[in-house]
C-alpha cells in the first residue's frame, strides 16, 4: 500500500497533491466564491444619503436616499421599499419597490412592483408595472435590433409627402397661382 501512495504522489507531482484531490470540493467553492462575490448584491442602507454619481459593476440594492446619477449598465438595480431616488438611472435591469424621481433607462427591463413609484420617463425594451404601483411619465420600449425598422417606414412616408408638396407648388403656380395665394 505504501508503494501505491508513492505511485500516486509522483503522478500528482508533490506530496501535497494527495490532500488536494481529497479536498477538491473545498477548492471548488473557493473559485466560485469570487464569482459569487461579483454576483452578490451590495446594499445601501436606509440611513445612507448619497449625492452625486454612483457607478458600479455589481448588483445594487438601495434602501437609502440617492440624488444625482446612478450607472450600473451591466447590472441589476433594486430600489428597496425604503429607497428614495432623485436621479437619472442607467442599468441593465431596474426593480422599483420604493420611489424614483427621474428618468430610468434599462437595457433589459424595468419592473415597478406593488407600492413602487416612478415619476419620470422610462426607456427599456421591457416594462412591467404591477397593480398598485404608481407611474407618471412616458414609456419608450425600444427594441435592441428592431429600432431601425420603425424608422424606415416613417422616412419613406415623409419622403413621399415631401415630393408631392415640392411638385405641387410649381404646377399650382403655373396653372392657377390665385387659388394657392388665396
């Protein structure tokens, strides 16, 4: 048996390698732990007041007061039930349980839950407003790939409207200039 252990040790490279295969479950979560840290939600407590710019690369829950600008372009912003925001918000996804005063721009979704309140314009491809929520403003549900498609039909219509208008005045002026002026 001692020879088998020695055979395992040279194959792994070092005597310390034998305990490592015994504890890969212990080393497995450790590499995952930094990933969980990146995905962990950072909380701003209800007694915290922030004035200015708030930028980050982690999911964020705000229970306090923030005034200014919030930018979490690739992450989720949650405004907790005690959260009071007076800011321009830019995030991947925004969940509102508290109050937001200002425009909200999300690349994925804006979700206004029960008792949540938004006073401002929303720009997002998906918007959900729960029963009991408050919203005052406008909603622009731009599609990621489909934004140019609605613009194309509008341009040809404008072009066809402009062409007859441009062609109509010379023909009207040549044929009967008095009705155009009257």
